[in-house]
C-alpha cells in the first residue's frame, strides 16, 4: 500500500457524514420552518424521505458499480450529497429536493462501504467497520449536541454549510486515494477471493439473503421507532422534556464502545461465537422493549431502557453491516447482498415510526405496537440462528 492514511481518513470522514447529513435537520426543525414559513408538521417528512430513498436506491447500486467500479460510484455518491446538502438552504421546494439528493448519495454509501472494505482491506474488515461505525455513532451524537448552539450563534443554514464542507473534504481525500492507491487491496496478504466467486449471483433467489433482508428490516424498524418514540413515551410517564433529552443521549453515547468492539469480535469468531454474542445482544434489546410496558416509570428506569437499546440495538446494527462483508467472498457479492438487504430494511423502517405514531394517536397508549416490536425481535433471533453458518451466503 502506498498511502494507507488516505484510505483511513476517507473512512473516518465517511463515518462523520453518513448520518449527520440528515439526522441534524430535525434538531433545528423549528428554525427551518420559520425561515421558509412552513408549519413544522409539513417538515416531518424530512425524516422519512431519506429512508424511502434508501429503499428505492439501494438495489440499483450493483448496476452502477458493475459499470463504473466502486471508487467512481462512491465519488459520484458524495457529489450527490454535496449538491443536495447545499440545495436545502435555497428555498422550501429545494429543501425537499435536496433531502432526496442527500438520501440518494447516502444510500449508495451505505451499500458501498462494506464492499469497499472487502476490496481494499479483506483481512481487516472488522477493524475498519469498527472505525466508521464508531465515528458514525459518535458524530451523530456530537452534531445533535452542537446543532442548536451553531444555529443560535449563526443560523441553521451555516450548520448545513459546515456539514457540506466536511463532505467536500471526504471527496478530496477519496480522489487522492483513487489517484495514489491503485492497488486491488491495501493489505499485502489477500485471502478473501475464490475462483467460484466469479460466478454470477442473484441474492433475490437466495434464502439466506432473504433472511438478512428481513433481519435488516426488523433492526431498522425497531431501532428507528425506538429513537423516535422513547422520548415521547418517557415524558408520558412523568419524565421532563429536558430529561428525555438525556434519555436519548444515553442511547447514542452508549453505542460507541459497542461499535468499537463488536465488528472485530465478529470477524474473529466462528459462527457459534457470532450466534452466542448476538443472542445475548438481542435478548438485552428485547428486555428493553418489554420494560417499555411500565407506565409509571421514572428517569432512572428510562435511562436503563435506553442503555439496553443502545447496547443491543447498536450491536445488531453493527452485526448487519459487518455480515455484508464477512459473509461474502468478493466486493461484488458484498454490494449485491448489502443492496438487497438494505432495500427491504429501509422500506420497512420508513413506515414503522409512522405506524407506531398512528396507533399511539388512535389507542392513546403504546402497548399494542410495543408488543409487535417485541415479537419482531424474537423473529430476528430465529432468523439469525437460521442464517448464521461457517459458510458464506452464496456458497
């Protein structure tokens, strides 16, 4: 390898922008609404649009990577994010169009990152997955914390410009990486290739790939619904608005050490070790969901709930993105599997928080929909045991 640090810096910066580009806006949504003279209720779709875009765009990734390669496709994806991000400050219509463009770019990045690691660092997938997932978790929390101070000091538009500058930095480092690191892999010893890997594969005809699709859907649906509704439910039981902010902050921050450790463990472990770890993580996640039934809980109770969601939910998320790499043999297989699984995952996730809210409004409680979440996690455990193996998905 010529300049490993360029690749590492690119991965870190990608982690910075993978979520913050679309999760930061909701924090300052009132300011955005005031600028464009729109009711806040109309801007609620800004959270759903990226998830729907992920679902629509993810399956097309393989088509483009086969023709242009991973590096060029990733560069174009970053360009979409830059254009979409800066477009959001122009006008109300461009706010929505820009959000869709950002969603398109991030959808490609979501799919391509595991494939990128398979191609360039096949023997250190766990290390680099830890790197970008930890950065993503940390910086999502950081941007949620600094969004309001930046907006108060300058404006929400300046906040968007700041994020866009970081995306531009990613583009610069990635272009430099493309020009300098032209090797097939950055590791000297490459083992993640086999002759049979060249056969054409179709994940849509693979039962294990379908298992991962449903698992991705459950992970995304339950996790995003938890983030969206736990603060509201906590306030319903007597927790103050300020305290509910601490509750969701614990969820974000406690996931950082989990995302640092889990990928490397998964890469080193046998399928039995992966099963054992993920069974423990999902049981903890299930316990957190069951604890939500307590309608008279206080702050400490909800801090424990979100701590369990942060540990279990983050472990499950990291398990999914790591599986796209360690359960495939080539970058093309990883891209195909990741694209398929994330299509279903985000399609389910896009409607889940909305459906939870509709039932909440109709029933005036959260019991029924929380039962559904608990059942979904049990299904996840069963599918995880079914799909885990010492073989790759397409063998």
